[in-house]
């Protein structure tokens, strides 16, 4: 039988104790190293933020990139870096950061959706629309579903892909519980306008009906309906369609007044059509409608009738535009006289008035203040639909962009 010395038995707990102490020492060293690393990351993070606040973005980015390399688990830091790259115009670096996140299988679905959304925005910024569409369509239901659809809707409008824009707007209505009927009606009107240029009349009719279904009695859809009926050589029905504009949307009559007169001429009712336009001047004499009515009165009834009409307008709706037209009419009346001084005086007055009226602000976007000399259904500045008032402004031009 093997005899074990008592001294060896006493060594066992001693060795166990030494091993336990060694393991605790290693754990303490590891914790100290982790704490040092955390402190280093915190100092680096604060340094990066300090550099950003001091407007030193290049140095800040270098510092933050080092942190991201030390700890790949810093998801939010990766997102912040990607967005910072995109804002600085470094879209390739932003794409690499967000693509790395989107391809990681260990991320939560919310973070993957976030990465797909940010990657889609990167591709949009880079002009890679196909890849942007694919990335944004990868976003699932959740926090980023609505902004992803909004980005898709914006992209489809830039591409003028109105059919996809309609689908995206309908999906947004479901996600947001908010109506996008105005935009949908305008998208259908854009399709009708394109089909009218192609002379695809069945497509024109279908798109107009869809627009009216989205927004009953929609002004632009009714205007296009009249254009469609004129293309079908049905001027009487075109007049009926445009009469709805005169009754419910008179401020838009200047957009179709010339075609209105062509339709009335086609049914031998030019005087009746002109009388209805003149009647509208009691409330719509401040815009382009006055220019068109004046031209038609001069052509059909002569300068004397135009002088009477403009004198009446100056009584209830005085403006520089009306005064300019009145001076033009008076000059036409005086051209047959033998008074050169009077003619020279009227010509000088008319020249000054024309210089003044051509420099006036025209149409102004109610959303961003963008000014333009012609009317737009979609603002070229902010891309909002029906943001322009159909009434042409007159006076001092407000500060802001113009064209």
C-alpha cells in the first residue's frame, strides 16, 4: 500500500489557493486592460467630437475611424461615420461603411433595415438610381419603412417614372395613414400629358379618369380633359369640360383661355366665348387672363372695345399690368391721328410701363418662395405639387430664388 506523506496532503490546498489567486490576478489584469481600452476609446471619442465641434472634420474622421476599427461592434458609430462621409460628399466611403453593415448577418433586423436605408441614400447621392431602388426596397416594415418609401417616391419623380411613383404613393398612404391623393392625381395628369404628346388618346382618357377618381373635379385633370376632347375634334364637349374650370377654378382659366377661344371659334361662338372671359375679369383681372382677353378683344372687336374694357378693369382691379395694356390700346387708337407729340408721349409711357411690368415677380411658391415667370404645377425649387398660386403677383419681388 502506497504511503502518502502528510506534508504532501498539506500542499494540495496550498496549490489550489495559489491557482485561485493566479486566476483572480489574471482576471484583474484583463479587467484593467479592458478598462484601459474603454478609457482609450472614450478619450478618442471625446477627441473626435471635440474636433468636430472645432470644425476640424478631417482629423475627427481619422479619430473616429480608428475607434471603429478597434471595436467592430460600435454599430451606431459606423452609421454616424457613414452619414458624415455622405454629408461631406465622400459617397464612396459612405457606401463602403453602410454596405459593410448591410451585409452583416449578425445584425438585428432593425439595424439591417437602417443600413439598407442609409445605403439607398448613398446611392441616390451618387446618382446610382437602380442600386438605390434595390437597396431601399430591401427595407422591411418598421422604423425606416416610411423614410425609405419617401426616398423612393422622390427618386421616381426625378426619373419621371410616374407609374412607380403612383405605386409608392399608395404604399405610403397605407404606411402613414395620410392622404397622398393630390400627388397621385398629378402623377396621373403627367401620364396623360405624355400620352397626349404621343397622341395615345385611349391612354389619355384612362389617365384623366384615374386623376379625377383620385381628386374629383381636379383642375389640371379637367384642363387635360378639354385638350383630349379637342384632339378628338369635339370642341363643344371641350367647352363643357372647361366650363367646369370657369365655374369652380376660375383662377386657372388663364392656362386655357387661348384654347377656349379656339374651341368657341370651331363652333362659331367666338363672341360668346369672349363674353364669358370678359365676365371673369371682375375677379381675375390681376393675372395673365387680362393679357389674353385684351389680345382677343383687340383682334375680334377692335381697340375701341378694348379701351372700354380696360377702363372698366381699372375701376375695380387697378394694376400696372392693366395700365400698361390701357396705354397700348390708347396708342393703337392714336396711331391714325396726326399728333406726333401725343404718339411720342404714349410710346414713352408704354415703354416705361413695360419695363416695370416685365421686372415684376410673377408666380411664387407658397412652400419655398421660389419665383418664376410661368406657372408650374410642381415647384422647380422644392418639388412640391400645387404649391404655386395660379394668381400672378405684382409688386416688389420678395427675396429668394427665381427663374
